[in-house]
C-alpha cells in the first residue's frame, strides 16, 4: 500500500546551521496526522519543505508515490496536496465568495481559460456557495476578506485550502491566537471538512492535537523523536522528557 | 476593489442580460451620435485620438491595475503593432491584396501579441521591481532599435502608407475622417467589451489573485508566472490593436510612438484615471487628452499644470479620478447623494477661483521672466493688463488668498455634509 | 458615468474648436513646430521671427491682393509627427491653407505625406506646405511633392558650398565625418564623402561615423578618437545638445582644426562656446547678417531685435518665405486657390535683401539662394547671438548654390 | 595603446560621475524601498542652482551652496510629499517621483528658460593638465575624479565609522527594531533623502559645465542611473560603485572603437551578402559598436535581471 505522503531523509540547512536534520515520515491515506514540537523545532520549515515553498538540501518527498523533487508549488497542488499558512494568506481585496471561487477554478477545470465567464458558470457558483456554507461564512459572502475578523479569516483560509478538493490537506497552526470558543469552532470545522481526506497539521494546542489526530509525530530540533497514536505519545518517556511533560502540565 | 459592478447573481437571467447590456447600448448610441454633434474634422481627430488612448490605457491597466505589474515600456507593443499594420497597409497598396481595412487592427494586435510572447517569456518570471526594470530596459532597447533598423521601422521619419487602397467595405473607402471615426468607434466598443469580459473570466480573476497574493495563488494550483504571462500577452494584443488603429488614423508610425515618453504618458493616464477600476483608464484617457489639448491651446505652461495635477493626484487621491467618483457610491446607495450637491456647489466657487488665481500667478511670473524686456502687457482671462504693475499683482494675490481662505473655512461644512450623507454606512470601510 | 464625462468633455472641446471665427480678409498661416519640450528654444525663436516677418514684410506694407493681411497661428507639435498631424487637421478646419514648419525632417516628411493625401482626398480644402528649415535632401528629391516648397538650401546644396570652400584650402588634408544616426546625419556624411572625393581626391576621410541621436552623455571618447585619427578638420550635421557636447569635447581635448557644422549657433550654443569656439567653429548657412549686405537688411535685423529684445536673429529666410508667398499670391490673384499660388511660386525669382537673388526651382521646389560659410567670432559682429559678443561672420560665399544640380524629383502635379 | 590609457581615464570620470548619482539613489532605495525617479532631476537642479550661484559668487561657492539648497529641497520633498504617499505603497511612491521628475523639468524651464545656459568651468581649472599622444586631459576632469573619490571615502567613513552611520546601516536592515530602540526613523529617512539628493546635486554642479546645463539633462541621465543601481544590485553601495565604473568604461570604449557587427560575423565565418541595398538585413549588417554604445547598459541590465536578478556584483540571495 502506498502512503499518502512519504518523507525520507529530508534535510534543510542554512550554511552550517541545520534546521531539519533528516526527517522520515510516512502518512497513510485517510489518517489525521499532527506534528508537534517546541518552538523553533522546525515544524513550519518542514511544512515549507514538503510543499516546496523552500527547496530541501537533501531527502525526498513522495505524494501518492510520486516524487515531488523539482516541482513548483502549483504542480504539487494540482497533484492533490493543499496547504494553509500560519499567517493568514488570503486575497484581502476580494470578497469571501471570490476567494473561494478562485480556489475552485483549477480543480473545476477552468485552468487558464479566458473564453468562459465565471459569473455564468452555475456549478462554480454553487460549489463556492457550498463551501462557504461549510465554513459558516454565508452571512459574510460579499464582504471583502480583508475586513473579516481573525477567526473568520482563519476559517476562510481553511476554506481556501480544502476548496480545491485536494486529498492531502496540510494545516499550519489553524488555531493559533484564538480564544477557546473560536478554537472549538475551528476544530469542528476541520473535522467536518477533512472527512475522507488525509490531514497533516502543525499545532500548538495540545487539546486540539489529542482530540483530532489519529497519529502524532514529535519534532524536536529538526528530528522526529517519536511517532504514534495519541496514547503512545502520551506514554512515551522520551517525549515526556523532551517536551510533552511541560506542555501537558501547562495545558492542565 | 476591481469588482465595480454589483453582484449580478441576485437578478434573474433576463433582468441580468438587460441590465448588463444597458451601459453598452448607451455607449454605442453615444458613439454613434457624437460626430453628428461635433462634426469638425479636428474634433473627430481628437475623438479618434481619445478612443485609441482609451484602448491603450485599458490594455496597460490589464497589467498595472489588474495584474499588479508596473511597466515602463508598454509603448513598444503599441508601436510595433502600428508599424506592422502600416507594413500590411503598404503591402495591400503595392500588391492589391484583398484585405478589408476594418480588419487591419487585428494585424497590429497579433504583432503586439507576438512581441509580448517573446518578452513575456523572460520578463514575467517575477513581478515587482524586477519586472519594472526589465520593461524599462526592453523599452529602451526596442526604442533604440527603431532608429537603428531603418528598413523595418523607418527611422525617425517613420513608415507611412495610404489606407484608401484597401478593399472598400460597403462602398466606404475611408477617405474622410468621419468614416475612420466610425471604424475606430466600433473597435473601441469591441475592445472595451472584450477587455471587460476578460476581467470576468477565470484568467481575469486569477490575474487579480496573483496581483494580491502570488504565493497563495500558487498553492491554489495556478502558476503565478503563467498567469502573469497570459495577462502580459493579452495586454500586448490590445496595445497592438491600439497601435493598428493609430496606424489607420494617422497613416504613419514613427519611432516616437515607441519612446519612453509614450510609455510614461500611458502610466500617467492610467494612474490619473484610477488603476483600481475598470473605468479608471477610460476616464484618465479622456481627461488627459482634453486637458493637454485644451490647455495647450491657451497657455505655454500646460505641461507644468498637467504635472502639478498629476503630483497632486498621487498625493491626495491615489485611487485616481475613478476612485474619487466611487467614494460617492455609499452615499448613492443610501440615496443621499443629493445632500452633497449644495455644499459641493458652495465650495466649487472658491476652489475654482483659487485654482485660476494660482494659475494666474504662474502665468504672470512667467510673463515677467520670459516676455521680452519692455513688454509689460499681458492678456489673461479676457483682461489685458500690465504684468509688472503692483496693483495687478496685489489684486491677483488678494483674490487668490481670499479664495483659499474661504475654501479652508468651508472644509468643515463639507466634512459635515459628507458625514451626513454616509451616516448609516458608518461601520463599513 | 464615463458616458456623461465623455459627453461633457466632447462639448467643451467642440465649443473650443468652433469659437474662432474666420475673417474673409485674413490669410491664415499655421506655424507648426515645437514650442515646448527640449526643442522649444529653436521653435520659439523661429516663431517670433515669423511673427515679425508677417508684420514687417507683408501686413505693414499694405498686405496682399487688395489689402488682405497674413495671420500667423502658432501650434506646438512638441516635435512629434502625431501632434503635427493633429494640428494640421485643426488648422485646416480653421481655414488655414498655408502650413509653415521646419524643425525635424522626419516631421516634415510626415507632413508632406499627410498633405499629399489630404489634398487628394479633399480637393476643396487643399493646403501648401512651406518648409523653412527641414533640409533632408530627400524632401526635394525622391520624396518631393507639388505641395511642398523648401526655403532653406537642402543639405546637399550646403555641402556643395562647404566642400567648395574646403577644396580651396590646401592645408586641409584629412577629414573626419561625425553625424547623428538618422536620415539627415547619414545624408550629410554621404554627400560629404562623395563631394570631397570629387573635388579633392587627395583628402583622406580619417573617419566616418554616426552616433545615437540625443543619447550620448559625454562626447569625450568621440573627441579622443577624432584627435587620435590625425584628422585636421571635422564635418558634422549634429544639432542641439549633441552639437554643443561634441564641440566642447573636441575643443577641450585639444582639437585645433576647423569644425564645419550645420547648426553650431544660437539657442545657447554660441554663448556656450564663447571664446573657446573662436577660430574653430564654422557654420554653413544662408542669410548673411555679418557684415550686413544692405541697409535694408541691417535695419530689418535691428528692428526685429527691438521688437523681440534678447532674441537671436538667425533665420533670415523667415522673411524670404513671407516675401515669396506674398509675391506668389499677388501674382496668382488669389490666396484660396493654392494650386494657382503654387504655380506662381514655381520659377518665382526675387531680390534677397540678405544678398543675391531667390529663385524657386520649378522642378523640385527647392529655393536657390546664396549659401555662406560663416565663422564663429566676436570681430566685426553686428548681429551678435545669445546676448554674447559672438556671432557668425561670413567668410566665404557660394552664389546661387545648386541652381542646376541634378534632382531625382518626379512630381505628381494636380 | 595611448588611446587606451586616455579612454580608461575618461571612462573613470564618467563612471565616477554616475557613481555620485547612484550612491545617493541606492542609499535612498535601500533605506526606504523607493526607486526615486526624480533623482536625476535633483542632479539637474544642482547644475542650475550651481549656475545661478556661480553668476554671483563664483564656482566654488556654488559647489558648496547648491548641494545644500538641493539637499534641503530633497528633505522637504520627502517630508511633505513622499511620506504622505508612502502609505499607499511602493507603486504610488514610484509614480510620485515620476511625476515629480516631470514637474521639476517644467519648473526648470519655467525659471531658466528652454535653452542651454552658459555654465562654465572655473577659470582656475580651465587648462589642459597633461596630454597623452595629442589628447589633452583637462585639469577639470582630474578635479572631478578627486571630488568623486573624496565623496566615496567620506560616505564610507560616515557609514562604517560613525554612530549615525551605524544607525543608518541598522535602519537599512531592521527599520522596526531601530525605531523600537528610540531612534527617530522618519527623521533618519528625511536626512538620508536630503543627503542623497545633495550628492546628486554635487554631481550636477561639477558635471554641468562639461556635459552642458539644459532642461533635458535629467532625462538623458535618469534611466542610466537606474540601470547602474540595478546592475550593481539594488541597495548595495559597493555594487553601485562597480556598476558605475563598468558602465562608464563600457560606454567610453564602445564609443571609441569602431567594431561593426559585420566584422564579428565575418570573423566567425558568416559571409556578408554582396548586394545589401534591398536586403531587409542591411541595417543589421551595418550596426557598429559606437552606434549601439549608449544602449549597451540597458542590454546589460536586462541580461543581469534575467540571469542574476540580485545584481551582477552580489553573491547569493538578497
């Protein structure tokens, strides 16, 4: 069985400083996988390497068995991998509806089309409205995305990420900087939109991680020190020592 | 921001068709009757010039406003399109090829498209400063080439041809300016319509997306580079169409039409009109053409005034004239636009007086400095007076100061009125 | 809203264009040349010279026909062909039948082309083009037109005169040709090469090159090359900032031989060279003012300077244009039938107060006149330039230059 | 060979003159992110103010006073114009300086007229210092070289050895941090803009007498200065110096050596067709180096941007 995402020997260094020091990770289809680790462990860098926002110094990433080496982000996206960003990365001058519509264009086969009108495509409008419905932004449909509240922008970010129908969804700290109720709303949303999809997420909030993930990897100083189910991780003494203990204490 | 039309999905399909077709029908009607009102050849030439500038400015705005690419060398596409169209015209003239003249701009368009394909292949890799500087360099290179490759570009004399040798279309041989006007008007309507539709296609939408956030667009499956490339070549195509129409209208293309000055001018026009709006470049082209033509007739300092207007626009209303108009949209929606009319009229008079007063001071200073010594008599605003007399200076300075002070005094009133007209919408923007 | 804008603007434009009513007793002449931008100084000076000529030569002498007067309308074309064509249209609408233009042969060629087309398409609105300064020889040869009259000696005629002078200077043995890279510059170089080879086969051409027009910031490298080539004289058709840059670079880098030019005078150039240019700069031109040929000419120059203090008097031919146009209109008995006026102009011969006679060659519409080689100096100068003590003094004269030179003009006559 | 030496000197003069402009421009760019289109206009203002002052107080006073006046004007422009536009983004800023360039050109014509003004080198330097194979080297050019070198040394000293220089360098990379440390960044910006324009004005005063003082002088130089800092790598002072010298020498040597494209093509074995009169390629065959000299910098820039977008003289990324 091929994994949804296969990462082997991934490294990234700036001059002498090695940020990612050889990561191996296998994520099966349909799994919800969380990557946790202390600040500066290189979680976002790992994300950026997988999605080719940066080029790795060594190592390989396979998506559904296909090597991603040398591909540009748009190609990777078309192969079915989609990601969100730690800092909201939306189109602030466009309305919510248009944001989602842009995210749908490629997957609905419009490509670089200049002969069809977006307003006239009923399926497109319906699909966009369905996703807006899904992310609970129907009431904000025609408002410029830049004036949405922070939580709404995060929701929109998730909407943009899943709209294209990618089967591997990568979320970079989806609940960062949110209040408890907002966090619950986003977790619910993530659960809803990632049904039957592979989810990879970086997250700080342990409540979110242990509530949502099927498996968890712990990244410390550019290396994965443990991978397993939430229970295994909770019980793992190395993790306890390196990281979790303090984090869990802080949670409680 | 670019999305100036209200969401159309609210109305039914029939209503939608009619509602969205109305402006186009009105425009077509207006273009039809304009030459009946202004039948002088010179006015028609002016309108032709305006129409060509509109197409060019809209094509330019496809890059600047919609694609976020600042180009300093866009005139080369128009220029090359024009030169190519002239060569096609001479070919028709020399060999009697059966080409109806109305199709000629298409050749210009394809020439622009081709050149844009070549240049775009390397210039659209990046946006921002790199793109801007490549466009500047390429613009200079091609402008210089137009003087070096005389066989194709004709050097500073340019290339010329005679449009009347084409196939007559329904008996029209394009001997008269007004016949050319209708041809250009038709192309204007068609090009504007196509460019408008373009903004509503997936490509047009993605051009905006790439402008705002190229990285996000990449992670949505679109290659920012290809999106920029397509915007670039379409822009080149329409610039070429403008060039073809230019060739048709003037029957000559010189190297001047490719110069940096022309590229700079179209940037001014687009910015003046408002690059964030589809209608911005149209307004810009009309206002700029009128401003330069009309001012040029009355004063030697027209370039100074145009420059001042431009700098003031950048400083005080960076969204251009269209932005200024769009500011009134909320009030219009609230149906309170009428409340602004009286305050506007009230402030209009002192503003007008102050502007004219400042212009008068410039003119008088210019006269004192540059008129032949001993020539003290100058004529301004239908009054003849002595430019060296302290009385004249005193009056002008006094009136101007008074007008400025009145304007300042009226500003709170305007603010109140503005606030009043926009009150319900307080929360938004 | 863009439509209302459009309508409003159109209305304004229309109103502006229709207000100027025409009078039956004035003959309108449009002066289309740069009045703003980098070439404005020369254009403006020419405009003032024409303004003065219109009054002094025609209107104050009782006008033409039965008292009709000339009216000069200045239109600023910013030395752009496009602007020129727009102004041409405006002018024709205003009832103008005579166009005066001169700066830039490129614009002149565009005008000839446009006027030929216009006259063919609108037989009831035909216009004549009186060119006072564009001297690309093509304009009176292969590109000639019945509607175009050239009142300056074209560059071949000037070169003919210049090479005559060079031919008589045995001390000159090696020449360098440096010109701007465009049709006129290349024409100067070509005719210089051909004529020198013909008249003084012993002179070697040490260099013949063109430089980009208006692009060279520093002429020092060119000057170095010229000095090193061992040339003892230079010929250039450069003008404006290029002329000044080239000249100063040559002189400051130690070039001592004569620099024969077409345009090294006025517009700040004379004052700019000052003492440094004395003995080096020569210019080939028509219109002798130093020393004055006649009392009448001297009076004309000083009257102009009274009317326009601080202005240069350089283009004596501006008065000739008006003089000949008035004579032709009187002979034709009409100012509105420009074909008749053109026919009257052809072969017209009158006295030139600035020396010699003026004769309009009928076969190519080239005015034949005396061409002079003048020196940049401050000795014996009556008509000084740029407010400096320097001016141009005639050192050699070729009478009626090119009266029977060959011409390749094949004119389509109406 | 002698000519080579002379050309090296001339190219050095041109290059250093370019450097005086590009130094200010690149300082302004790296601090404020503004590509100042009006930079060459301040150079022109320097020349014109220099001319006006030299009429009354002589050249040396002009060399001191004109840059001060222009620098002050530059600071005013920054304070009341650019800062206002800053909030609307870089495109607006760029367009503002573009409009400013137009306006300054018009203003210069308004006050000094459209003709060239007779701005002369000072009498004391108006002689040939030495000559190489008949080619005189004017003392004034040597003076230009010294002024440029003095400016470069001064700039280097200020930037690396003084406190204010440290702050400027820090503000270059981390404007927020510097602001947080209590330094008045807007004030620093204003001063840098003023100093940058003053440098341009120095160049104007010393170049005006040799290259001519006329309203088109800014336009002639404006885009070349851009090319210089782009080729040198935006925001790099040493890159600007290398690029200035490179472009100075390229244009000088291109103008002095008559190499035609035909020569090159013949050398690599491509034969020129005999009858070129009606060939569409005849212009191609007749291209010479001096003909294309002034546009070589643009070609260099385009190639640089395609292959090394961060500048010819920069290693690695930004």
